[in-house]
C-alpha cells in the first residue's frame, strides 16, 4: 500500500474517532491539537502522493518555481488586510497542471512566505487551505470552466480559506466550543475574508486567463508522446 494511502487511512480513522469521542474535546483542551494533527497527516499524505507521481526533475523545478513566486507575491500585500494575490496564481496552477501540482504550489506558498511574515501553528492550516484551492481548481477543470467561472471560484475561495483558518482559531482559543461561538468567530473576520474574495476576483479578472494561457504553453513541454513507427521489413542480401 502506498504511503499516501496509509496516511489518508489514519486521517479517516482519527476523524471518525474525533466525531465519536464520548467526551467533550473542547473541555479537555485537545480539540485544537487533534485537528492540527489531522491537517498535518493529510499534508504528509499528499506530499507522499506528489513524490510518487512526479515523472521528471522538470516537474519538481516547476513546482518549486511556482511555489516561490506565489509566496513572494504574498509578501508585499501583507500590509493590505485580506488581499492575497497568491490565491489566484495557485488556482491557475492547479487548473492547468493538475491536482497534485496545484496542491503542492498552494502548500509551498505559506511555507516560503512565512519565513518573512512569521511561522506558527497557523502555518499547516494555511498550507492545507491554499493547497485545497489548487486541488479544487484541477477537479473543476473537467467541467470545462472558463473565465467567469474561474472568477467565481476565486471569489468563493476567499471565504472558504477564511473558514478553514477560523476553524484553527476557534478550536485553539475559543471556549466553549459551540455552534454559536463558531459563527461569532466567522463574523469577526468577515471583512478580511471579503477583501480576500474581492481581491481574488479582481486578480482573476485581470490576470486569470492570461496566466492560464502562459501555464498551458509550459504544460505542453511536459507532455510525453509515444509515436509508434511502422516497422519496415529488412532486406538481407
């Protein structure tokens, strides 16, 4: 069994155990740690999946380059609350290069940029959230989505990203852990998430399809075509 499937199986068992726990994880103070562990195991599984799916060193270089560019794009916009241009780039990467590459570019973005902006217990959640954005873009490509749909996807991920990050804050710092306190936690960041969503839509409107076309030209270079030539009978004198 592949290592990625083993880790995903562990994540599934841990998630079921978390939901079926006979005690109040919020009162015991370990819900935040448990959710973080599940996130880390999921990231590890997808890292192993990337390791087993790459076919050349060119793909590794591509992921490293896109992850670095995405991380660097995030730094100058850190002073503007919620505006994250890296999200649009991650979605475009996943849309063109596939789910594993899209996830890896998203996961590398906070891992690199947080060396400048600050690492902490929020980093795995950021890696998971942006990685999921890249993965989802690859999955919806099967629907042959174009510019308008990509703009909507970017807008939605502004709020989905906020929900994932608020899950970390709620599970780690809020008491008691109830549906009401979770909604209140979402409400406190609604303006940041709205700026993120609108920023994604603007970047996708202006640069989205241009970026997709550039990526598609690079993607063609990674395709391997096997051409079967007809065998000619050899003549022996």
